[in-house]
C-alpha cells in the first residue's frame, strides 16, 4: 500500500508498506480521509522522536476485523492501551504507561491507505455526519475533554488563546456551557470563522490585557504560555492544550503567587464529539482549506505549515 513515512529527517511517499492484518484485537481500516494537525507538524520538528507513518485524525471504513464492524464507517481513538495495567482497568487507557499512540508513539498512523486500530477503539460514524465532518472527531473530542476536567458555568469569563483549528473547536465547545467566551488570535480570517459561532473575538494587535476566570492555551507556540499565564485571574484556572517540540522558559512564580490551577488537557471521549457533529452544535466544515490526494502528501504538509493555513486533509 501507499503511505507517507517520516524517517526523522524527511517525509516521503512510499508504495512498499505492507497492508496491516487484523487479529483478535486489531481491525484494519481503509482510510477515507486523514487530517494534518499541529501535533503532526511538531513531530516533523522532533516531537516524541517518532519514526514511521504519522497521522492520527482519520475517518475510514473497516475492511478487516470483527464481522459486526465490516463495511462500517468509523473513527478511532488514538491511544492503544495494554488493557491490563491499573490505568487501563480504570478505563484510562490514554494514560496507560505501556501504550502506543497512533502516528505518534510506536504505532503506524493514518497517512496511508490502510491503518490498524484496536477494534475496541473504533466508533461508528452517524449517517448524518459526512467524512469531512467526521475527520474532526479526534480534535473535537480533545476540545470536549475540557468539560470533563473543569466545571464551567454560565457567566464564567473564558479566554481561548489561539485561532487555529483546536482553538476554534475549543471556543465552540466552551460556548455551549453558557459561559462568556472570548477568542484571541493573530489572523482576522480565522477569527471571523470563530465569530460566526457566536464567540467574541479579539485580534492580538488590539489586545489590552485583562483577567479571566479560565484561560485555554491552544496557540501551539512557546510564547502562548506566558501570555496565557498573564491573563488568569488569581485562583483562576489555566488549561494547557498545546504540545510542542520546544521547551518553555518562563517563571512559574505567578502560579504560586496567584494560586492558579494548571490543568493539562489532551485526548477526550469520542461520544460527545460525535454527538456534537450529528446535532450540528459545532461547525467544522468551514475549517477545511484543501483536500490533497495522498500522492501529494508532502505538498499537503508543506501547505499545512504555512502561516494562517486552515485544515489540510489527505484523501488516499
């Protein structure tokens, strides 16, 4: 099969990859669409030291595996837990110390014609949800994860830093709580997309520092943390969504002085995300800028790195 492979130095298309095989645990999914996300771009900068086929946002059709799933359209959770450790027994396989992570850690990803996924990780896509919408399930689940971790009430003042794909999704999800949500970003066109969803937006050049009850850092940049930390009111909450290859160099004294609660937030449950897509309470289609065929995958990744680029998808 054809797949894009990262060797630590360059990304290249190869036709020599073996089609994965199903077993008593793993199903094989024919990839319909795959999304390029900020974490993939960080991998190409050295994040996690990953080598192999990247990509973890996908929608596809089960081609081999349990009979109940054959021919079904699915999306899949990206953390492959061992199923035996304490974390897995607590239904926290995304924190399994022995896990592999699709396209990120010791597991081939979805920038390919086929990908192997534990059958237990697969979720059926509702008929009302298109492939172009379903491919956003994984990042949308990450946005909904905030609501699993933090109680957000109507009237809370919430700031989302970052106007990219994840920042957009976080702002839309947080708006559903009735909180007053503001998105701060660098790009007028991206902020316009967020504003359509009923979220107040501020261009970074117009930013006048003020304090919020909850700040979500989703810029994907090292500088975002410092800006976020300066926007949290005393005893407020800072939620970190960015994963970057670089290191943060910042004083943590304000966290102690202002008694700020800092929460790391990563992957989330797929059910709320699929429900949001089916009910159209979250809009994702406007985020798509272009769909490339897999054979033009290196060009697609280059496009995704351009400043201001929206969502770039691959169609095997």
